[in-house]
C-alpha cells in the first residue's frame, strides 16, 4: 500500500513536472569502459589511432599500423574497430581495411587473432588487441592460416614469401590477386 | 460487478491479512481498484515471454499496460506466441498482442509501441511504475537497465530515494531452462552488477573455420562469416533487405536446385539455407556429418528452440513479482530465480549482492560545485578529493567526451574544453552524473579506475529545466 500511495503521489508529480526535459542520450556501461581503455592507451610508436566520427563517438575508430621490422616493414595497414555496447563482455569487431598478403588475414580483411574470438576475456582491452595486431606483422604465423596460399609460401619458401609481400605492398599482383600500394 | 468470479482469488489475496506479506501491506478491497487505476506497466518485448506477460498481467488486475516491440510476426512464432494467428503474419507483434489481450480481458487497456526500445526517450520510460522484460538479448536488457537506473536518485547519505526507484522484473528462457529476477535499482543488484553471470560466448577461431573445420558448427560459421563476405564484398549481412534476398534466392537455386519453393515466402529461411548450402559443401569436403537446417539456424542466429511451457512458468513468476512489488501482498523474491525443467524440475533462488561501485546503479560520489568552476579546476578537485584522489583524469558526460588524457589526437580535440565552465559543458543541468577515469593509489600501487560522480551545482535548482525547455 505504501508503494501504491507513492504511485499516486508520483502521478501528481509527473503532472506537475510535465514540461519537457531534454532527452539525454544514455551512455552504456560498455561506452564507459571503452572510454577508460582509450584514455589509458599506450600505443607502440609504430601505431596511430583516429576517430572518424569525432570525439563523441569512441565506439568506432581506426588503428593504423606501420611495422618497423619484419616482412611488412614500410607498409601501412588500417584496421577498423567496432565496439558493442556490451563491451567488454564481447570483443570488438576488428577488420583490416587494407588489402594485405598475409597468412592470418584474408583478402576480405577478416583477421585470425585468438584474442579477438576464442580467447577474448573481459580483462583484455584495446591496447592488448593493438599489440596483438602488431604482433601479426612481426610474426606472421603459417600454422593458423586464413590465406592458405600465403601460409603455404611462408612455410615452404620464406624467401619467396618475402618477395611476394614486397610485391603486394608496392601495388602488384601475387598470383591472380591484385593488391593496392600500401607503403608509406 | 459482472466479473466477481474472475477476480475471486485476487480479491482474497489483496483483502486479507497474512503472515508472509511485505511490510506496509494494508489489505483492502480497494487495493485491486488502485492497482488498475494508479499502476502503469511497460512490457518490453512481445515475443514468447512478452505474450505470456501481457496476458498474465492483464489477468492479475493490471489494467494500464503498454507494450513495445520492433518485430513483426513470423510463421515460426505461431507455435508458442499464442496471441498470434496465421493471418497476422507480417503485422507488428506489439499491435496484434495488445489487440488480442484487450479482446479477451475486459477492462484492460494496452497501448502498443511498434518501434525499437532506443527510439523512445527517457520521458517515455519515466511514466511507468514498473517495467517487465521479456527479452532475448544481453544488449537490450543492458539498455533498459541503464534507462531504469538513470531515474534513480540518492540522498546526501547515499541512500536511494524510494520514489525514484523504477522496479524491473526480468524473465528469460532458453529451451527448458529459465530465470526470473527482480531488480529494484539501488536496493537489489542491477543487470550490470551481475553481468559477469553470463558465460562467455563460444567463438571458434577463424583459422580453424578456414583450415581445419571439425564440427558442423565450424562449417556453418565459415559460410556465415567468411564465404558471405567473399561473395558480397563489403555488403552487410541483412535478412530484411528484399534485393539482397532476391540475390540470395537465385544463388540458393544455383547451389541447391532441390530447395522447396515454399521457402520463398520465408526470407530468413532462404538466407539460412544459403549459408547452409555453403556449409554443406564444406562439410562434404571435410567429411563432417550433422550439418542440418536447424543447426544452421542455431549457429547463425544463436537460436535455441523455445519451449512454450517454460515461457509460461517464467512469465507467471514475473507477473506475480510485479503484483507483489506493487501491492506488497507478499514478500518480494530475493532476488534471482533459476528454473530448469530439463530433467524433473529444479528451481533455485539466489540472493545476489550489489556491486557497490556499479557504474550504472551505484550512488557514485557526491560533489557540490559552483557553476563557475572550469573543467580544469574540476579535474584538480578530483585529484584532491579524499574519496577520489584521481590523478590524470579523463572526463565523459552522457556520451560527450569532455577531456581525454590520451591518445594525443583526442587530447588535442578536447583541450579547448579545459577552460570552459563545467556547468556549461553539462548542458546547464542543475544536477547530473558524470564519469571520470584516472589513476589512483591503492595499497601504495598505482591502479587505474573509473568513477561515477554525482554533480550538484549550488544555487541552481529546477529553474534550469524551464530554461532548457525554452532554449530548445
């Protein structure tokens, strides 16, 4: 009954305060956690981050990696991050925007990185993903291939893999596939 | 009083005293009338649980109901969403559900809302005394929870003020299993306090899908995630796009000439089949049995077969809790019921506890400020405040990034805010919640933390609302 009484009282209150209050955008817990992740980013110097939708949309951003060693030295690779409102319960969706000849990244930009899928844990953060992506360029791995041909070449003939990577990055054909130039 | 027979049990429940009632219960015959007259309930979702909830609430004496759902009726809903008929296929669920219950239960008024929950503003949700959830996703629950918790206000002793509590009853089912819970923001744990309860989603490594699929599910995920993009470069996977569907249909015909023509009507089934046929090809290649239509649906849409009786049981528990919360006629569930009807029948009640630092329902730390204080000065205060001691703070207000310490690109974009008054940056609200992240010392160790702050500006009260209205 107390509750019902309150209910009645509240009905009156609502009638009194009915003049419009500006609807406020709700901030999800995921956004808050992402805000924390972003404010604590400590990126390797080979990496930059950009927010194409401006400072008030942190849920969609781009990370550019310019590896300074390994097969992909001198290249420039852009990844898009899409973060869900239930982050970090779910991992961000990460795609490689730059077409790349890489055993663990397919030609559509799907990335095979364990912490993006099966090994994602809410204690991980954006920084760990960026380091993970960075690692893919310094240590491409033929054991978990998404691009089978690239993986086979890396396994059987690293010299040829190296020249394939060079050719792809400077804008040329590897086999039947054309790659756009991505050196900086 | 033509309906005395119908309400006999409810009348007894509400007009007789008892030992197990909630404190403050005042049995009276008028209670039922008040229930109808003064209580406004929102049912979120008009699917399997939503249909049940609407019916249960209407038959429990609630007469002022609203229902919100963005979906239209599909043939596959008809086995359990008992308010819908074959001729309703394609119509909005909320509208048909509201109409059917009103036809069957006299005196009840149900207002349907055929839209997304995000399409309604806070004022819409503010009107309701109680919100009943019949949802199937973590995202939607999390959203409604944050909306309901946003009405919650704390007094200066960090006690929740009772009239701002927006109670929720949440139901959920998965096959023979289900849960019902009561959320009284500020009193019992909110959805976000216990989000860790959800098991992590099973995800297969992409490379396993591509290279060494071992199960039927691997094949289907491959078709869905990788093959789809290969064929439709860049196009999003959308089951509602007719052109998309036309394309799918012709593809499906090419892939699988034996597809039954009836399936043309069921667009999603086609889509699923498109994926299935790719999955089948792959399963054949690797010699894996068990790729079936229902499994395809299950993996792609995360569908688990819904059992009508589970929905009925869970919904009944939820509707009863709603009645108890409003009338105090019995003690409220405390606070999480799990039900398992897989083998025999098991139910268990667990009393979860609140996360005292919950960013969504927690009180946060109260700060009284002058309207003239700049963001810069505010950040210094946050560093000195004994309960905070936050160094290097970054500040966000309701989705607006006010200041970021890193990365440099955001620091630069937000730097100009530093000399602006916080009051202006917070849209001249007399009081509101703001979030700050930064470093703090804990046991002599620097740790990062995220804090909720309740800001109250001195000397502005209520007037701002009027200003806002005229300014907008």
